């Protein structure tokens, strides 16, 4: 069976994911709303649509929900503008809870149903009290994601030993 798909990428992460076009007229650069395991997100069409066979797919395809509206784009911009303030508030709570972690980034899902906070730490961190405090203060479901140093470098767009921006950025 054949599927008409587009690859969609999300801000800060260079990975591309396939989504079924759902009979939408999509082109490179269009902003679209898709549902991921994290929730509803705004992504960018990274390539013009193409047809793929079932044998080429790694997992089941989810459809593109719709093209992003002006409201979606505005909401995404608001979510991004709030990130520094949320990280500041989170850093205060990390200090209060005496946790050994380095906060790296945070992001809301488009519908603001979830806040994902990325951090780095030497070992395991018991952040249950931090999540409880943040959820209470921000009135949103909070998910903490511990990431490695390579992912940290990708977030910050570091420079590799070759003198170029990291490939993973």
C-alpha cells in the first residue's frame, strides 16, 4: 500500500518525522499541526510531499491534523517567549529542593496541556517534589526529561572539534 507523506521537523531538533498528508495540499516550509507522543505540536514541512510504500515505514503513520492558523503560530510564539521566565522559576525551585541538576530548556506543547523540562545531571535525580511544586505554581502537567551531553550540545548549538556547528544541532 502507498502513502502520501511529508517529513515534519520541530524547532531546536533537527530530526524529521513522517506524517500522512491527510489529503491536505502541503509544501516545503508550511507550518502544520501534528499530534506526537508529547501532545499537539507545531512543526515545519521539511520536504515536499512524496509517496512511500508500507515496506519503507518504520512505524504507523499519524496524519497531519491541519495547516497552522495565525492563532496557532501566535500561541507558539507566546509559549516560546515564556521559556526564560519558566526556567528562572524552575531554577529557584531546584535550589529550594537542593537538587543537583543543570536546567537546559523547556517547552510547552502547543495546547499548553504539558510543560516539558530538559535537564542534565551526573546521576539519577529524585525530582518528584520539584514536579509537584512546578505543577502547583504553573497549573500544568510537568514532565522532566534527563538528556545527555550530546543532546545538550545540540540544544545550545555548540562547536565541534572541527570548528563547525555540531551536526546534531
